[in-house]
């Protein structure tokens, strides 16, 4: 098998290796843990080491069985944080760390540094804030042999304002006691101080600081009400000895190739690292694991899909495809031709195609999909094209009718608005095979829809459908080929994460002759300029979109609503023109009427919500005015901008915003400076995070504990490479038992269901 020379066999930790035999005995690229009060290493004596191993808590042991935790704390950790076993606790990684390791004298304090000082309490005072009766303030005067400093701690909540709690604090920080204080040095009206510092009383002056917080890099965990930070830290320390005896699921050769710390060391150092350098190395290993097992599952699913046989082996050439090329009034771009070849090659294979085509607004994805559809029809099969909205479905249907009429091929549209009689007719023609192509919304997946011989499924804007919805359409045939499309370019890391089991083709070239859309940010003070441009374009016979985020005026949000704006523009601003209204709450008939009037130029201005984001293709529209533009994501703004610039005339996009947020301004500047959808999607993910880029939280983006698709792209690509190599050698993972078990644990138990099914 290709590349097998890089992966020999051997045994370590109870599993076969995939590394060369020379690597099996190679030393780890990372040093072992240094002894610490949090994770003491076993004594080098074999007897002591064996006793330590036997006494260490097992990875699946319940927390209540650990003496240091007990039943009461275990119940709290389980109910409040979902931590029930030693493994749960070890993998409850800190959300952040604070470096309290640097100890200085009061005289050495400098603003902006995080430090620890050890000093004597000169006075301690507790009082309730005069401005907030639920806030208690603790003021402590500290002194060492170099100077004095005042520090304050704040306790919010009525339980902290009681006289009893105040007396407890005064006793804890009594005059003359020695305490360690650590935090960020900042200025105050009293001079330098520590910002809400960590405080700990030391037993006696001069004693070493034995603390979970002071003088250390401190782990910061996500907490819940009723769970103190030290409770979690103490619990983690109780569980850490078991990490020393964990077997690493990743073979040593793989770890060495990708310069990865051993798992047991990574887990110990992600919780209590001795320094920031080793913390970075530990985090990198654990981030790699998160990406690796996800990619392994996606590639395993892809391997399983390719092993399935399809009955639809389609012909890439034929008279129908030749005729279609002849009736097109343009030639395909180089990118379109490349993607068409990818698809036609897939259609000839015995395994069903599962390909995603992503391309920028106006890149010509529909034409590519039609060639695939015609390949299915000329091979004696039926095809289905499903889109998320009626507007988009109707747009596809209208375009297909214009082409298929010339090819003498029937095509029908099925949506929620289709009349019962027409619906029955479509069902009958599908079942007999008389109808070769059906376009529609999720109505296509309903039970009465039965295809005679479905060979190809095309899904547009596929991320707007759920996994089950897509699967139900595929089940209408016997393992049909599947082509999915999206006009929302996806960053590479995001595509690997949610589409790692698909073959991906990109149409990264726009048809010739497309003019750059002039994009400009405006404030309400410049609204007159926008209206002047709109009036000038309409006088020249052009049309205009005005897009708003809301349908009706909101009392809570200071946003311009579509209904109110429509009335204002029609009655006060542009009474000489016809202004239409389109939003999602309208009936299908009213939507169709609004779009038809705009398409037929009966209305010059269309006020709309984001329902026009996809599927409305009016080449005569040259101005897109977007109100409250800061409320939209960059990718969505780019999609909206794509509604203009579809004809030969110069087009304009006006981003109206009154936001004073520097972040909002920076985001909108990206739209001003770039028309590259792939670049814009990358920037969108950096600004908003991957969970929002696709416009929905339920877009299939997994929740990572440590990994970031923005910051850890390099590690993701390495993890993908490693997973590909593993699948190439043994897709069943039988030779790597621990790896297989780890994959099963992560994606069956932790995700509530196997990602492989």
C-alpha cells in the first residue's frame, strides 16, 4: 500500500504501532513531568512504583470513591458540572490560566504585570458599599520591608454582606498575619494596587508558599453556582495520579512524527503546568487529539460510504449534454469546467458521489449542477433538486424551464404552496418515471413522493437543511449520487470540520465581464447621499433593494423595520416611485406577487428582510442599501450584496450603520475593501467564530474544549494528515485497539450518538 514504508509495525501499550521500528525506541521529544506538589512522580524504586500504580484511581472510577473528594463533593461536581468519573475530571480542561509565578517586593511593583507579593497585614476593614447594598468590600493594608500597599476584594451577593461574613474575614486576615497576594498590578487613587487579588494566609512568616493558587500558573475552570474554584482544583489533584498510568492511544511513531507530548504528561500539564512553555506544548497535544479523532471519524465515514455500491453509474458524455452546451449563450469558465470534470468522473464510479461544490455569489454553480442532472437523465435516471426556500426553489425552476424547454425535457416544481391536484399529478409522473426532474423545497422528502429511478440528488444551500432531511431525500433512491452546493464560501478549517467526509470542489472564478460592486459605509448623516444615488439610478431605469433586519418595529431594539421603512419610503421619500415590500411572514402568494412585480419592473424599490439573501435574481437591480448593517455577519452581507451586480451596469452596495463600535467598523471595512467571498468568510469566522458563520448555531460545527478553528489551523491540517494515513493503512482501526476505543468513547458517549453512523 502506498506510504506503508513510513509506518512499520510493533507493539507498545497494548496496541500495534504504525511508526517505523526505529521510532519505537526513540526518546520522546518532550521531557517528562517535573515533580510538583500537584502531580508527584512515582519513586524510581520498582516496588514503590508498582504500589503507586495499584493505589492510583482508575480512569473510570467514580469520583465519590476518591477519599479526597467523598460523596458530598462528588454529588455537587456531578449535578453542577456533569463530572462523575476520574476521566470526566481529567478532561475538564481549564478555560484559561493565570500566571501567578512571579514573586516580587512591594517596591518592585510595575503596572500591567501579574505578580505575587508576600507581606504583613497592617489593617483589615470590611464594609458594604454605600452605592450597592449587595456588594461587600474588603480593604487590607499590606507592608513588607520595602513599602506599603492597599488591596481590595469585592464580594457580590447578599450572603456576603452579613455581619457574620465580615467578622470571618477580619479574623482570617487579622493584623500581623502574613499573607500572599497575587494579581494584576494597576493604578488607583491610592497609587499602585492589585486588581481584586487572590489572597492566601501563610502559616508563619518565611514559610514556603504551599498553595493551589499562589506562586503558580493557576488553572481557571468554568464554574457553576455552588462550586468554588478550589473545590475543582482539589478534585483535579485527587484525580491526577491516574493520569500517570494512562496508556496513550496514539502510537509513539505518530507522536514523534508530529512532535506531540505524551498524553499523560499533556493532561497533567494542561491543569498544573510548571511554566507557560510546557503549557503550550500540552495544549497542542490535546488540541491535536480533538481534531484527530473528529477527522478520523469523518474519514472513516467517507471510507464506509465509498464501499457502498450504487446502481446509478452515469454516462459522462451524450447527446443531451452536447445540446446543452450548444444552447448556453456563454462558455464555461475554467473553474466551472474543472468542477464539471470532477463531478462527471464521480458519476462513472460504482460508489455514490458525495461532493460539495462551493462558489462565490454569481460564480455559476447552477450550470454545473444542471450538467450533472442532464448526465443522470440521459443515463435513464431521475434527478431531484432541493432548495431551502420557496423563493430559491422557484428561481431554480424558472431557470431550468428556460433550458429544459429547449432540450424538450419536462421539469416540475413541488413546494408547500403546490395545489393538491398538481401535487397528485407530480406524484404520479414521478412514480412512472415520466418526470425526469423535480425541483422543490423540503416537500420533496415527504412520504407520498416516490421516484421511479432516482439517480442524482442535488441539494442547494445544504447547510440550511438538517442531516436527517438530507438523508431522507437520498433514501428516495437506491444509493443515488449526491451533489450539494453552497453560495456561502466556507473557510478551509470550517470545511474540514463539518464537511471532512465530503469531496469538495471550489468554483473560485467569476464569469468574465462582471464589474466590481462599489461598496460604501454610510451613517445616518449621509443618508441624503444614499437617496440621491437611488433616485439617480431609478431615473436611469434601474431598480433598488432596501434590506432591513426586522419585519416590524421593535420596542427593545433601535432598528429600522421593513414595514415602517416601506411606508416611509413610499409616502415621504420616493412618492414618485413604486415601493414594494417583501418579508418572511407574508404568504407564499404575496411573496410571489412582490417578486414578480419587482422582476417585471412594476416596482422600482423593493424593501425586504433577508428573504432576498438567496434566490432573487434581478439583473436590472443596481443598488443594495442595507440598514443597520452592523447587525449582519460578513458572509450574510456578502450574500446580500450579491443580489446586485448581476447585469452589465455598474452596481452599488451601501452599508448604513450608526454603530460606534470599533469592531463593527472593522468588520464593515472588510466589505468595503474586498469582494472575495472566501477571504470574507475567513474574516467573518475571525470576528464572530465558526458557530455563527453559517448563520445558525445548529450548522454541524462541533464544540471543542480547547481547539480553535481560527488559531489552530496548522494543528488541524496535521491532524487531518495523520488521520488520512491511519485510514489508508487500516480504516477499521483493528490494529490500534486503544485508538479505536478512544474514538468510540468520544463520539458515542460524549456526543450522545455515534458520529460514524
